[in-house]
């Protein structure tokens, strides 16, 4: 029961629900106000404009949101005007639909918000094609639609001014909640009967979500002038929470181990299940902090978590004292450092708990970084990017052609089919067709299933509920659910959308329920069929055609990340800015690679070429980044252990990674030779220390200077060894990928 309550709170306090309520208010207020004065038709036109603008008002920097909404208002005014003029001339309307289908899809090259603006233009065009007005009415309708958009823009800005930090808090909370889920999934590696492949797969999927959510918060914080100027203690603490949460996520990634080897060594100790329980508790704490940020409340640590950590520390100490000898010393070194990581994560989570109080004293000594602009991507609109995508090699170009031809086919079929509301065919096409095959396939299934389920639910509701006020309440609830779920759970959104549309038609045209239901089902099926045929006839670029470039870029990002960290262990300088930029670039490339691989898994089997090798390389890149992050967590005492003895293994690992990237870049597996491995000098130093340590243990000495140096140097060297091993595997697999 507690899990269900927490899940409900996560959803109800999220920015998705805020978006849903905002959009619903923007749509319903004009309708209800106009209806009160007996001008329902006017209210519907205003609501259409508000809905189109609301669908582009995605969470992000406020000036991006405003720019997107203003562009949408201008676009829907122009398109509704041109559509009205073209309606009396079917062939001209067909040409207009095709041209707009292509143009509104092509602007998607400028990102998700631009894509939403183009989608709003297509939406108003589709919803207008069944209406016939005289010239004066066409202009009036276009003005009403844009007026509805202006009303929504005003409402959105008013809500922002009243609570300028609310959306950022919710996005930041959502990011921490997803981080808690990631930590919980990582805890499964400590289960006795762990399914390694399934757990790695789930971990990769969640890592993509965490990175995407962190990028959203980064954009909102670093591109909002009031935040980066440190205008209030609230903005400073939000920045502190974000920066600390990024460091926390890196620290979570540092818990990467060779888990098969760990289980082989430590299952008998009985400590791994206790580690798992503690990590799950920390995951719950991260989710609690995220939930508090979303709700605007103060979070407090769970009662007993400090005692749980203390008990784990005592259990480890007792087990080590009773069982450690020269045969298992490596096991207890590994377990000690896992425990140290858990303690560090706990301390970081404690700090985040304190931040949720937003006490002004916490940010007294904080100063905003001067280099924040380097952590966000520029969002300039240049024509060169658009021109470069006018090629069959461009996925967005293929998608635009697909939308253009599908809308034309849908338009002609809607004129042939003996049903009304033919715009449902076109509406189905524009919401289903996406640049990626996997998303189009998923949308197609969800659209059909959701429409059918929503139609049944809507019919039952209209049969059982006779009270008009109750029906209005259900309709409003359906709108909120639909608009809040449309980017999270599309199936649920379609079910809710179908229900509220059926109820709306019940009010607009009483007695025509069966006709509306029949038309919606038939038109949805026809639109889905057209979208499926179009995706098959004009396929997107399959992921196997472009994932090689992503693998190359990810390996190079990992190589630079590793090179920068390793400089500290060679006694060289490393600036905080350089380190953080390399870390960000690595995480972004990993997210892009994982996302592409997930799309590849949903493509037809015949297009999943070299899937096994690619999967191994994706996992290897994630493991490599985790081990580099682990190495970076030891930078605090890197100066103490800095030595030229690390240089051979650093150079060899970097050469292996460069070789792997070079194979993928040239496309020829015979262009390069493997870097040769060698007996690294650091291994010899460790062997000497181990001999001394064994002599101390034989003499009964547990806590000595040698123990500390041997333990810490072993931990550092282990990470270099893991990195070297993975870099060799990546070089070999890159060559195999090209030869397969």
C-alpha cells in the first residue's frame, strides 16, 4: 500500500501533472466562459488555439517556452487562415496539406520544442479541414484561434510569475526520483541469484532517463538568467542541489565492480545481502528528497537509516577480524571500498536532505560558476542545419516525406470513406508517425489499443452517468490525465483522451454518440494502417546504419574522460572545469548510445544486424565510464599516490581506446594494429607491498601504514586494470564489428 501511495504522490506532484492542469485550464476556461454567454462556437475556437499552444509549452527555460508559444500563435493563425481559403478547392487543399505536412515536420531538426510547434501547426490544419466559412468568417476564426493561443500564453506567464521556481523544483525532484530508481536497480547486483544480463539492460534504460532529466534541469537552470545571477537564496540552493545531485550520480556510478568475481569471492561472507538492503534504503532516501522537492516540503532522513549503516559497518568489521587471512585479503579490500562508497553516498544524501529546507544560511557562501554557459548547448536557429538535412541520409527528411505522403493518402481516403469526421484519419497519422521506427510502431499499437479501450470506457460512462455536472467533471479529469500522460504513458493518454472527446461530442451533438464512436474507431484504424504502410514503404535510417558513429563518439568521450582523470595520478594538473566538461560529454554520449540501442531492439529482427557485438560494446562503454568515475572518486588522495609507474598502463589503455575509435572511424578493421600490452610497473610495486602486508598479518598487526597504502593503492590500481581490460575488449570488438 505504501508503494502505491508513494507512486501516486510522485505522479500528482510532478511537472507532468502541472502541465496537464495548465493545459486543461487554458482549454476549458474559454469554453466555459463563452458557453456562459451563449457563444459556445466561439469558445471552441478559442479552446483549439489554447490547446495547440499548450501542447508546445513543455517544461524548459522560460524564454524558450515563450519563444515556442509565440511562434505557435503566429503559425496557427497563418495555417488556419490558409486552410480556410483552400477548403473550397479540394485539389488546392490537398497540395496545401502535403506541403504543410513536409514543412511542419522538417522544422523538427531544431529540436523537440520546434517539433512541437510544427505538430501544433499540423493539428490546427487537420482540425479545420471539415469547416466551411465565408472570407470574413475565415479571418474571424483565425483571429479567435490565435486569441485562444494568446490567452494560454498569458495564463502560462502569470503562473510562472506567481511561482517562478516551481517547475524547476519539480524537474529537479523528478531527476532525483529517477536517480533513486537507478540506485535501486544497481542494488540488484548484490542479490545472490542475480540475472546479470537483465539487470544491465534495465540499468542502461534507467541511465538514459537520468541523463535526459539532468539535461532538462541543466537547461532550465543555466539558461534562466534569474537563476545564474543568484538573485535569491532560493535560486542559489536550487543550483547547489543540482550540482550536488550530478556529483551524487557520478558517485553512484563509482560502485561499479566485476560483480561475477565479487560474488565468487564474497558470497560466503554473508555481507552482500546487507549491502543490497543498505543501497535500497539509500534509493528510498533519494526518492524521498525528490518527492519533497516536487511537493515543496522539507524532507527528513528515514528513522533508523543511520543505525542501519552503523550495523553494516560493525558487521563488516567483525567479519573481517574473524575471517580475513592471506587467501582472501583482496576480497576484504573490495568489500571495504564498497562500504566506503555507501558511506559517502549516505553523507551526500544527508546534505541534500538539508537543502530541501531552503534555509538562506545554506547558500551564504555560494557563488555561481562563471563558466556555466559551457555546460549547455546553444539553441540558435541557422538555415545551414536545415539545408544540411535536405538529404535522404537525414532521418528527419525521410520522416517529413513520410508525413507528407501519408497525410495526402489519408485526406483522399477520408473523402472516400462513408463516415463523418474524416479529420480523425489525419489526426491519427500525425500523432502516430515519428522519425524513429520503434516509436511509430509503439504509438501505433497504443493508439489502436487506447482508442478501443477508451471507446468502451466512454460508452459505459455515458450509459451509467446521466448527471451533466458529473460528466463535465469526468471530462475535465480525462483532459488532465491525457495531457499529463501524453509524454509518459501514451496508452493511458489515448484512453483518457478518447473518453473526454466522446463526452465532449455528447454535449456538442447530443444523440450522435454511436456515429462518433463508429467514426473514431474506423478512422483510427485507417490512420494507423496508413502510418504502418508509410513507415514500411519509406523506412527511417535503421539504427545499425548510424550506431557505429555513436559507438565511436562514446569511446572517444570515454578516452578523454579517462585521460583527464589519469593526469592527477601522474602528478599533472587538472582544472575542475575540464574535468566536469569531459564528464558531461561522456554522460551525454552514453545516453545517446543507449537510447539508440533501445530503439534498435524495437526494430524488425532483420534490421538488428550485429546486435550481439553492439550490445557487448554498449555495456562495455557503460562499465568503462563507471570505472573511470570510480577512479575520479579517488582524486582526493591522487597527489599522495601520484607516480610515473602509472604512465605505462595509462598510455596503453588510452591507445587501445584510440585504436577502437580509429577502427570505427575508418570503417576498415585492417587499418590499425592492436596496441601491445606489457607488464606494468605498478603491479611490481603492489607485489612488494603485499609481501610486506602478509608478513604483518602473520605477526598479528592489523592496522598499519602499510595496510593503508596497500589497500588504497590496490583500489586505485584495480580501476586502472579494469579500464585497461575493457579498453582492450573495445578495441577487439570494434574490429570484430567491422568484420562481422
